């Protein structure tokens, strides 16, 4: 793996990202930076995967992460959210996957 080539490709992806793609890139890159930073603090290389399960978010945070208003969020169906009675369950992992796949 040529790190310079990978970083160059990453720079190209960032430069070409449209406004709708930027939130997904921020989430994906933040997760990778957190993994890298954890390895620095622990004094060991970061693990290959960090499967911590899934975090449930409130609707306000879910809407913020995908870049929509609360009223817009409530008016639409989302693959990463479901209602249980009057409560909404919003999956952080589901949002990350949704943003990666979104054009």
C-alpha cells in the first residue's frame, strides 16, 4: 500500500465531494481518526476493526448528522430509524452506512 497514493486519492475525493456528500465523509473520516488517535494514546497500533455495536441517537442528533431539519426528518421514512410507540430509535451505524451509499 502506497500511503502517498492513498492520501492523494483521499484529497481528490474530498475536493470532488458535493455538499450532500460532505456530512458522510466527515462521519467516515472522524471514525477513522478516532481509531488512529486511540492507538496513539494506548501506545499500540489501532485495531483493524472497532466493532463496538451500535449507538442509538436521539432524533435531533440523527437529523443533524444527515443534514436535514427536524420537521423534514419526521415527514420521511429512513432506513436507519424506526418508531417504537412514541419514541424514535435512530442508529448511528445505520446513518454512517446510509451516508456512504448516498450519491
